[in-house]
C-alpha cells in the first residue's frame, strides 16, 4: 500500500513538473543594474571607416555589446559564438529591433578589415568597431569594463586584459543589465525576448 501511494505521488509530481516546465521564467537570468550605467557617447570607427557611437548610432530598442579582440585565445570566441547562436534563436521581428556590437580592445592589430573578417565569421549582421585605444578604454570604463594591454610576450605578441561581460544598451543609452561570459544562448535569447517585450 505504501509503495502504491509513493508511486502515485511521484506520478503526480511528474505531471505538475511537466505542466509547469513548459512556462518560461519571467525573470532575467542576467544581472540587473540599479541604477543603470550611462554609456559614453565617444565615437569609434566601424568596418566601413565611419564614426560609430554607442549612443548616437544605436537606434534599435536594444543593443548587445561585447569588448574583446581577434587574437584572444579563448573567451572571446566563446562569447561571440554565443551571440551568433542567440541571433539564430530570435525571429526576424526581434532581430529588427536588436543590434549586436563587437568592440576590439586591441586596435593596434585589429584594423577595420581584420575586425570585419572576424565578425563576419560569426554573423555578418554583427557590427564591428575599432578606434583609438584611449577612446575604447574610456567607453569601456563607462560600462565598468576594464581594458589593459599587457607586456610584450617572448613570441613577440602581447596579451590584452579586458572584462568579459556582455552589456545591454537600451533606447535611453543606458545599460540596465549585463551577462557573464558563460551565459548560454538559450538564456541570452530568453532575456533579449523579455527586454524587448518590456519595450
């Protein structure tokens, strides 16, 4: 008798879990900022050689920004793949309201052409930016992203230290939420959908 009751209870729990498991959580998985960060308006340079400001030229409802560099040995490629994969999870109407921007933290090596080739390899819709290192550092600091060029390596190259968060910029040119580098495509797509629904 006890065994039968246990099996029935487990079965009922399974039904409840199955019914509840189809609903998306209404909360963001990213970290919400209160107050949000105010984004620097200092312009950088896009892959066409034109000035591009994260405030003046981001006219979509939402912009995702990641700072990295093309010679990055690990995390940058991971995050860029996550951003590209997130785009595939959104419908066309959502993508029309969203920009994704990659800002190099290594402008000495990451020329306009290098950045263009890099972002195109992930998704041609991703906007790539380079520019003066001091300007990139200033913009990064407005988003609490630290950027520092390391010492020269024996190989002749050098490391670049940079924050690895993905930052969201809204229509008010503020950053209300960010995600750590290990956010999944599903989590990011879920949060983007919620943010766009909030308007």
